[in-house]
């Protein structure tokens, strides 16, 4: 038996003593003959060898979860080695410095043009667009444009004292709540009801008034992977305009679906083919198949993006119009997006997204066949599906399942739905490129292996037992 002296418990904020570490990590201390571990919460007194610094950081990161087994995230976790090399080639380029890096700026311009045509812009050359750090920033920019357009329509009719509002479903991503909070816009949310887990078109129109800056529709809900009925929402707003004269624009938050529907759901009308759609965003780092972080925001015409929101700077050289929340940003992800567009083309994207959908649909069916779960969605829109425990299951809940799967290495989020379905707790599986049919087989093996013990529990351990590991939206 090992003999220990003193307490091994360390309180938050306490400095950990320097222990001896593997001498292979770097130059040995001349006194002890061993390399000493550097301090954790203050700068070390001197430098260390780059190989040693790398090894220290690398070893700590080994304690992170395996990104490929993370079925909670929508973010891309695998790219080809050539894409990684290309990103490394561009990691020192500042995206904002278009005069110094004109070819990187040109790649961004080409990506915007490709997306404009992919999303059926009536006049692709009239589309305004930019890259962002992700969909959250793109949504913020789109919201800002909606608010400024509303304020400019009629300054007398919409005075500074008027309170603008934005209509959306309660299933929107949290970035929309942030936008409304940060930019002082009233969030008018349509709650879920029964088996409807996203925006209801007529309910959205009923919430609109003269202070509504726009309606947000989501092409691929993060809660269950379903598409919102964008065309029906536009139709309800058309009727509203005929009755009241209110002209309310629509923004499509296509964080995931805008890079899935154009390839797999070509008959679905959701994009610039609908005249009421003024802007669209997507995440290049989700089903755009690029490592984080890159997003895209496009506006139908220059009129949809007020000129006074665009800043022009020349102190980096040249005249650079910019519309973004941050200034400095790496160009690597933009280069990787252009690489992916060139590498795959329409047929390649169609094949990749179809494979992800096939995996999702197959896995959903096999989970349903276990008899312990009820599917809410089946992965036939976004390659994403949500499920909950079947009626009559009383020995475990979704939080128990999430906790047990985490013990097997799988990160499967368990969470509750928003108003008015807070009573519904679900699990969600996101099938991305890189989550193959073989990996889904391994997932099913692990799910089946934990079920016997879950079925024989006395009762669900509940969310409190899973708080340390459960996913929170």
C-alpha cells in the first residue's frame, strides 16, 4: 500500500506545487536533474523549450472529449489533410486587411457569389454579403440591418421612443436572444404547442405590428432538426400586408439547413425565390464542412443592407468597406470554405449531405426499434433527430441515458424544450460528415449495452444526477 502524507485535495485558486515531470519534455534542471512543471496561474519566470511547452499543453488537452464522438455539436470535426495544410498557410493573414491580402479578399467575394446563386438570388450581382466568425455574428448583423431599415422607413411614424420588436419561434438559437438583449429589441416569441416544435405562420403574423423589424425563420431547428415553413410564413405576411399595409421582411437563419436543403431538398422553396426573404445566414463551419469559425450573411440587394452600417477604413491601405462586429479575423477559414466549394462542387456536397442524412435516418430507425424511445424527428430534414423515452418507461429518463453514453465516450445532449413544452425532455443526435455508418453501428452497440441496467433501475436518477455531464441549451 502506498504511503501518503498530507492532503491531496486542492481548493479552487490554490497554486499547485511543482512536481517532477518527464525529463524527455525539455532541458533538465541543473540541480534536480529533472524538468520542473511550470506554474499554472502566473507567468513562469523564464522560457522553456518549444517542444516542452507543446507537450505540456498537448497532454492536458488529451483530457478533452473526442470531437468525432461528440453528437451534440453541429460544428465540423473533420476535414481533409489538404484543407488543414491550406488553413495553416493562411493562419497569419488578417481577413480585414484586404489591401495587403487581395487574393484572400477575392476568395471571400467568390464564396459570396457562389452562395448567392446557390440560394437563387434573382440578381446575384446585386447581392451584398460577407464572411463572419460564425452564424451568431451573421445573425447579429442581419438583425442590425433589419432594425436600421425599420428606423429608416418613416422617421415620423417610427420615432426614437418607439420600441422595435422581432418575431420568432421559441426554438431559435440563443444568439437571437442575445441580439434582442444587446440591441434593445423586444423578442416576441411564438411558443411551442403540442407536437408543433417550431414557428407557426399565422401566430407569427398575429404578433407583427408597425414596430416589427422582421420575422426570423429557422431552416433547421437546433432543438429537433426540423425545417420551419418559410414559404408559409411569407404567405401569412403577404396576407397581413394586404389587410393592413404592414410590410414585414423575413430573415432565414439557415445556420445548418442552408447548406443542406439546396442539395437534398431542391423542390423546397425557402430562399431568395421568396420575395419577402431579405437576408439569409449560414455557418460555413457546420454543414458548410469547414473547421470553426466561419459564417456567411447575404442580403438580397444593397437596399436590404443600409449603407450607413458599412464602415470604410484606409489606415491599413486602400479603401476597405467592412460590416462586422469584430475587426481582426483570420483568413484561413475563408480559404478553407473556398477549397471545400471547389473540392466538392454541387455533386460532392449532395453526396456528403445525403450520406449524413442516410446515417441519421438509419440510426433513428434502429433506436426506435429498441422499443424504449419515441422519435420526435427522424433525420429526414437536417441529418439530426430528437427522441425521448417511450410512454410507460419509468425506470430511467433521458438524462440517465446521456450520462451512461458519456461513460462510453459519446456526448449526446439531454435537455428540456422551451415554452410551452418545458415538460418535454429529449436526447438529440447530430450526424455530421465524419460520423459514418460504421461509427453509428458502434454507437448502437454501446446504447444497447447500457439499456439492460437502465431498464432495471428502481427509478430515474434524474437531471440532478446528470448536471455534471448533461448538455444545456
